[in-house]
C-alpha cells in the first residue's frame, strides 16, 4: 500500500479511475484524518454507511469493498480490508468523525465543497461561508502552484524554495515562507497556504498566475531571472493591495 506522507491533504490522496471519476481509499483517508487505529476508523465508516442508507441512497454505490496488499516484515505480504470511497462517502465519514479533531471540520468543509460543482458561478461563490471560500481558493491555489512549478522548471529553476521565497518576499515585504509561518504561529512543516483566509489566498493565486504568465511571455531561461520575476510580481500585487485600502491589506499581510 502506498505510504502516506506527513501533512498530505485530501486532494493529495485523491485517485482517478479509468472513467475519469475521482475516488479515495479509506486506509489513506484514515491517515489524513489522524486515526491511528483502523478498527476505530472502521466504526466511523459503519456509521457513515448507515447514514447513507438512511438518506435513501445505496451505500454499495459509495462504499465499495476492496482489498489492499501491504508489505510485512521479512518480505511477507498481507491482504487487508479497504474501501473505495466516493466524495459523498468521504463527506459522510467526515460528518460522523471525531468532532474534537480540527482536521475533521476541515474535511467536512472540503468534501462539502467537492460534492458541489467543481466550477461555481460568482453568485454561488458569494453565498459560500468564509471557510467554504477558503477551501475553494486553496484548491485553486494548489493547482496554480503546480502549474507554476512546471513552468519554472522549464525556465531553469532548480532551487524551488528559493524561487517561491522570492515571490513571498515581494508580496509580504521581505518575509520568507518561514517568516510568515512564524508570524502566524504555525507548527513545524505546517503549510502556510492552509492557514490563510480567502482574501489572502486570492492575492497569492494572483501572484502565482501572473508570475507564470510573465515567465512564459518573457521567455525566462535562468533561475535568477525567474526569481527576480517572481519577486517583482509579488511587489506589484502587494502595491495593488495597499492601494485598495489599508484595512484590506492588513487582513492578510499583517495578521
């Protein structure tokens, strides 16, 4: 079974089948939802399956039994029970999870958003709660960063920490990712993008998208030029935010 790395997100463990349909494995979801014991997580799954049936939906369509082969000591292998889950199944699991866990509330919001249309209208967006907006923008930002990394790699970037910090320094008045994390009081390796409001994420998404466009337009072909470009775009976005009003700027650059 694929090893689940620390700080993986619901998006990271998503799979796509041969028909283009997304799904999640319960054993991988267990790790992200911070359940250390399968038997306890399986009891949550059972509650979710009952809730699914009570809603008039066949639970077999959302909770498919599958087997997983895991490696044991000395090269041995063992088959364990697992479930192939739809978005709706994941949402029900989150709804029946341990509410004391912060990650459970995050999962509830994430899968609520994912269960809705992937692309929502401006009117629909305005009706979302702040948490829903934040998760929607976080998903867009993650995709934007992935695309930017591909473009930066073609531009000659090898030190991606340096490249991304150049952009952060421009947007955050000289602060690196570590500086931002310390200011926000985050734990080691906790993702700063997972701890931003929707406005802050929008600003970062704009920085990301504009940097990618500039790298392509200017045919940037060295790491130094790529870093300089990222820093310059960050400063431009920061200036635009400051001109929009001090209160708006303070909501993310100084909080």
